[in-house]
C-alpha cells in the first residue's frame, strides 16, 4: 500500500488473505508541525504497487474508492478506572463528547456520545444507576 502526502509516497505492508481480501498496515506519515483535527482528517490519495498494474497506483481516483483518511495521533491521558460488578469502567471526555470504556473478559468496549444537555442528563441518570449497584 502507498499513501501520497506532500508530493511524497509512504509505504505500508500488506498481507494477502485470499483472492478477495488483503489487510494493510497504514504507513507512518510524518506530518511535522501540521495540525490535523480529529473532526476533519486529511484526505489523501492512496494505491497499491502490484506487478506493474498502473491502474492500482492511485485507486482513490476511482469513483468507488474513498480517499485515505489521516487522523492525528491520539492524546493519551492517565485515568483511574471505577469498578462496578468487577468490571473496570473508564469515563472521560474528549473533543466535546463523553467516552465510556468497559473491559469485560479482556475485551474493551468503547462508547462515544456527543455531549448535549440531553446526553448529560442521561449520563447522570446512568451514573446514579451504577452507584445503586
């Protein structure tokens, strides 16, 4: 896989799983000091280098393929999980939304909602119910 940014080509490794499926790792794209909004990722061209098939070098030019979306690196913060019924629950806020993570049987479940007056009231009600348990 190749992604094009700032007139430069960046490569990611792909693994062919079947004749209809291929999994690719996104390449590392050093954007330097350029700010990328998590709400508005950069739209980049991408393609594949496969046996000199030139039509695959930039598939994002084809109507059925979307652009490659480049999001900023996540910002990590320390947290103290709450434990309800032996399930660690992490509640925080990010980008104007509420983030709830529950870890059950080693699997993390993520839940995100935009914060509005209604969702804040719903969250307060949910927290009251969790406290009652």
